[in-house]
C-alpha cells in the first residue's frame, strides 16, 4: 500500500494542518478554525491489492450526510481485553504500526498509560484509549485506535485523530464506508470487492498550546465504536461484498452476539443459589404442591394405550394425525359450532402453540388482503412479536394492561381497536392472558367483538390455556366461540402443552374458520404448501396421546377433572398469597392477585423490587413483576409473602 503521507492529497492536507498549527502557536485562538472543518483523507486497500483514496473536504459534512455522531470519550468503563494491533499517526502523516501483546492497564513502549482498553456492549466491540503515552516534555503520541485483530481476523483498521484538547468518540459509523467508496463498489463485480483495510487520515502532529503561565501539553484522546453495523453496511453497498466479506476473516466473524434469554437467565441464577429455601417463579410450566414437574395420570394411561397398539412410526400427513385435529377443533369450537358442522374449518396439527402462530403468521402474510400488520396487546407473550416479525408481518400494539389498577385498560383497548385502520389484524388471548393474567369479562368480550366487527378487523386467537384458566374448557373458550357465533371468521392457535402437560411433545393445532366449504378446501391446500418447507410433517407420538385423551370418553372425563384440579390449585395459591400478605399487615391492596387468572400473575412490583427479591430473599422471577403462580406451593407461600412484604411494606 502506498504511503499515505507521500500523496498529493495528503500533502495538501498537511499544508492545511500546518496553517492550523501556526494559528495555535501564535496564541491568538480567537481565529482558530474548527478542527473538523479541515480536510481528511480516507485510504482503502482492497483485497485485490488496489488502493483507493478519497479526500473529504469537510468531515462535518460527512457527519451530517452519513450519520456519524461524535460525543465525549470520557467515563468509559475499563474492562480490558487483548488486542494485537494499534496504529499511530505521527508527525508528517506517517503511518506507523506496532504490535502489542496486551492492551490494558500496563506499559506501552515502556511508558505508563493512564487509561485505555476495550469492552463489549450488546455484541459490539468498543475500542478506546484515553490519554496516550507521553514521549517527552511538551510532546505526546497521537491517539490511535484499531479494530479487533487476532489470529486470522484482519478486518478493517480504522483510526481517527480528533481535535486537540477535545475528546471524541465515534458513536455511529453506519455510513462510513458508503461515504468513502460507494462509486467504486458500484463498478465492481461482486467477487472482486473485498475491502481489507480502511484508513482515515486527518492531519496530526505533536502540538503544544500556550497558556498564561506555562506550556501545556495536550494529549489527543479518541475512541471509536466499531460495530457490526459498519461491516454490515459495507455488505449493503450497491454491488455488495462477496460472501467472504473481509479478507482472512472468519465466515461468521460479523455475526452479532444475541441477547441472553430472560427465563434461562433466571433458571441459571436459581440453580447457582445455595439457599435451601429458594423459590423459582420464572418457569412457565405447572408444578405440583411439592414444586415438582407433574405428569397427568390421564396422560400416562393414554400413553400406555398408544404403546399397546404397537403402531408404526410412519410419517403422518402434512396436516398431522386426523383423529387428533378433528378432536382439537371440537374442543376449541364446541360441539354446536356451525362452521364445524358445515365443514368450514381448515385445521392442521402444529408444533405446539408457537408453531401454530408461525403457520398463521405466514399464511396471513401471504394471503390476507389487507395491510400486513398485526396488532398485539401491550404487554403480550414475548414470543408473539418475534414469531410475527419472522413471518414477515409488521407488529403494532394496542393498549391492554393498566399499570395504575394492575388490571385491564378496557377503555384504552376499545379506543385503540376503533382507531386501527379498517381491516386490521388483531391478536387476542382467548383466556389466561400471558403475562398479566388479566382477562376481559364475558360482557367485555362482547363489546370487543362489536368493536372488531365495526372496524372490519380480522381476529387471530391464541388459546394456550384452555381449561387451565378457570378449570372449565367450555368457559375458557367463550371468547372464541362468541366471535364465531357473531359471524367472525377467525384463525386460532391451540396448544396442549399446559392443559395436558405435554410440554416436550410439542402438540398443537392451527385452524381457520372460512365462509364456505370451497374456501376451506383452498385454505387447506395453501396451509399444506406453507408447512411442507417448514417441517414437512408433525411428530405423531404426542398427537396420539392427546387424541386418545380427547376421543376416549372415560379418559376424557378423567382429564377434564385433572385440568380442573390444576386450575383450582393455582386459584388456591393466589388466595393464600393474598391472605398471607394481608395477615402481615401489608398496606397495599392485593386484590389483583385473586382477580387475575391462569398460570401467571402480574404483581405490580418494580424491576428494582424484583431484583431485591432475588438478591435478598432468593425469590426468582422476571423483572417485569410477573410470577408463575404454578411455582407457589403451600410450603413456600408464607415465605414468599414475607419476602414481598419486606420489600413493599
């Protein structure tokens, strides 16, 4: 690569900077121009060996046009990591590279460095160096920052020298590469564009500014955030980079670190806690009164019956086990459902409720004639947004939960439904709203139906807890069945994870009510086309267990009793928690605990209070104040109440 300091452009830049230095040395700082108004030189070395240089006359314009933001570099944490390359810009624009074995709180060229290092924020590497090494009285080495460089990863070398005596941090570099070489990328065949280094040179030299009493040395402090945004933006340029984006880089070097799973984090913290009385209220699975996983007796018996039949392990059809899907539809829509009797319900077995939502989202994205946006309640199950976004739908929200009452914001909900664009898609929790446990009353459901019909909106029901909310499968299906009776043609996601305890078997169903039998046939054909590339065929074992329970009269009666028992245990734990809090003399009203329904309860506790519950009382749950009531037992409810009382009063 040619020496940037020997090009005509760099000499012109050097001349500009010398003029700047002359003003500084004169002591008349009133005429000192804006440092960022001076020109800068970008030098890009491509993997092909070709070098491109571009002068940016006014870096401030670069900032305005391409979204580069500058801010203070002070106050940066000093979590230190290893680095292998740091680039220094010395006098005369010469580029000097030096290898460092370790960049940290230590010695740099036998000179103590006050503060520098690197840290990782949200999957993005942040490199900074605050106060460079002093090489002599009145002189300093200009700062430098380089990209992560280890092993085979060469990546981009980016260094920016900022205005003396003003620390600078580049907060956003999304447009940097596009600003420098978009024309080149647009001319190149895809396979030829492999940028391996990017240099930004602004004039720099040791600088001493006069003060009233003595000469003061100013160090050049810079920090650069070089994130995946920069690399991905390079890939997004007109011609795009080749699949091997950066020479010598790992294929997956630009993959960002994903955020940790909140529930998994709770479980890990719970496992590490040595307190013998610790309580885990984060898991979304039923537990018996001893806090143990529970396999329903009806499930055990149904599984024995399935095994005794010595069935083969052949593929099910694309839409699953027919006996199961028929029975699942009957459970959801009811024996008196007109669409069922008239053959107007298209249904397919799914990979539990999540799979049903995914099929539904994909179907709506592909075929719904209105806007490809779905409204979900605030809050909703965390996975709803992810599933629908991954299906290609835009996700919007409507009001649902009222923090002030820890209940339903019914007026806000109705107002938002009425304000939605005509023909919008809306997700509704059929019962046992997750995560709040707040459900509309039957009268409120009727008004919701009217508002949805008035707006010609399309309802998508998620029914993950049928029977698990009230203990009555018919009562829990009220909203869905009422909507159908009123002429709505909704789609439905069903899950048998909770009400049958078939968590790991992944048993669910997706169905759509159609206006005619002919529509049903068409919808069914398109659902099959969607499912085929997703997973081809659903698993049969869990579906056979569920089918046996639903179709065997004796087992079905037993199962309904067990579902009722599970629901009643949860209702009892709610009452006991409220009773214990009141006995302790809590000044708060806890009626919302018993007013809510289903596995989860919104306590109304703040994130700070939830942290105290975990750290001071070994009670683990999500930061939003949601607790799994299924994790409460007659043995720990008293201690739980005491812990809540101590942090709330």
